[in-house]
């Protein structure tokens, strides 16, 4: 479902600087609400539908009433009680990641790069839209193209910037793809690096030229993962998989916390799928080295 950005309500929401994902969800609820009368009875019937009365739908309705300057004319039904069931984070194996990656590149190069940037950067789906050509530290990377390239994610969750790393082979392949697509054949390499460092065009875009939003990223990952391994994975599960892979390869909880942009190490620990047996093996290896 495409968002109608010419709709006055949508324009108002965009001005409030909502995230792409929140904007999309509000638009879905707005579309559903069109089937009901704009009255107290219609609002009550809307929220009486299965899986409608939740925090997002209520926030949407409050925004709509605020936009229409009718907040004092209607009341929302009581908020449902009880804890919301948490989504299960499924464990993804290394082989499954490789299979998803292969299918992504089989579709086309840009889908493959999207998966690589998402996975290696352990990104949230909303952060993909923030990746620009100049998000990569081209100046430093060109000095040693065998090393991973730093990529800055500006104003991620909590309005914080953070730096992630993309493997050198992925960056090299992307650069070759970008130069070919843009028909670039640089004569002055220093000038070319300067151009890359000053190009603020989004890497992942929709057909209309706007940055790919988080919902579209979710749809892409869902499609290619289902095709590759028969499971519709969520981008957040790919992020979990990367965190687990880093931990498995010896990264400390504190290092992974910083890499993922978590506020506390306790949040990071939730991401890791390390079993008691695996933890015991690590302690065993450490004790053997002590002898």
C-alpha cells in the first residue's frame, strides 16, 4: 500500500517528523477507518474490530482528531488490558544467512546490497533509509581498500549517531555497481573521492526517487527470506543474527552494545542466542588457556 503524500493529513503527519514506519502504520489505519462513519458510533465500531485497539491505532486516532481540531468532541473506547504477546525472535543459522544473501543478489544487485548493509551493519529497518552515498567514509577506505569501511548512521534510535562497518568486498562491489550505473569513469581519483564524500543521495530508493522506507525494507526481507529458507524473517531478526555472530566470534557484550546502538548491555544480552552449553564451553576454553 502506497502512502498518498498529497493527502492533507499525511502532509500534517510528515511535518511532525514521524518515522517512516509510524507514518505507514497511521496511513493503514486511516485507510481502514474510511469504511466507518466519522462519528462516535463509527469510532467505537472501528476499535471493536479484531486487533485494532492497540497503542498505534489509538495514537493514529488521537492524531487525526488533533489534525481536525476535534479532540474534545469524541472519546476513544477503553484501552485493552493485559500484556501484549511478544514476537518470537527466531534463531538464524550462518547457512540460512548465506542462502538469503544469495537469493537477494539473484533478484538484483541493489537488493543484495540492501541485505548486506542491513546484516553487516546490524541495522534497524528504519536506518536503511538514512544511508547516503556519503555515509561511507570513502576518504579513509581508499587509503586501504582491504579493510572494512566505516559507515555512519545519523540520528538512529534515541537521536544518536553511530558507526558500523561494511566488509571491503561489499563496498568494492557496490562502488563498481554505482560507477557503472552512473556511467562514471574518473580520471582524477582524488576528485572522485571528494565527489563521493559530498554526495548525499540515498543509496536505497523507491521508483519515485525518495528513500526506501522501513516498511519497504521489511517487505523485501520477508520476500527474499521466504524464497530462500521458507521462513518470512523480519529485519530485526537479521539484526539479532548479526549480534549473535559477533558474540560467537569473541566480541564482548560492551562492544556489541556500542555497535548496535543500545543504551545498556542488558538490552544487548536479550539479542544474543547463546546457550548455557556454549557459555560453558567458552569458560572451559578460558580455563584451559590459564593452565
